C-alpha cells in the first residue's frame, strides 16, 4: 500500500515551481498618490469601544436557523445576543465544574 501525498504537496506540485513575489509599486516624488489615497493613509485608526478594551472576541459559525433562534430569544428577553451568549457560556462552565465569568 502506498502513502498518499498530502494536499499541500499536491497543490504545490500543481502550482509549478515557486516564483518570487512581484515587488510592490513605489510612488515616485514626480507622481504623488491621489488625494483619496493620501487621506486614507493619514487617517488614524478607530479606537476600540470602551466595552471592548481588554477583551477578546469568541465566535463561531452556525446555521441560519440557530442564528435566528438566538436573535429571537435575545429580543424576547430584552437582552443583547452577547449577553445571551455570555449566559450560555456561564452555564457550560458551571456544568464543567469551572467558575463562571458572569460576563454580559
């Protein structure tokens, strides 16, 4: 029985020999960037909302039906989806014998 090559090996073989990436175009002083590009480069990055400082996002992909059910339950309870997910995670932590975080 022969060993199958990995997917990455097969993709690399199909792609052919490796090529060096093309150098990025450099703007010369004779041709300045358009005004819109200059404005975008000069804009400061948006500061995170105070509620997000020091926190990390936990996310997942679910079916549209699950997303709808969670959103409807949040509306019925008059809370945010984030608060509902926090409550659910606290329940999972309790079931696992861990200390709940109580984050809403």
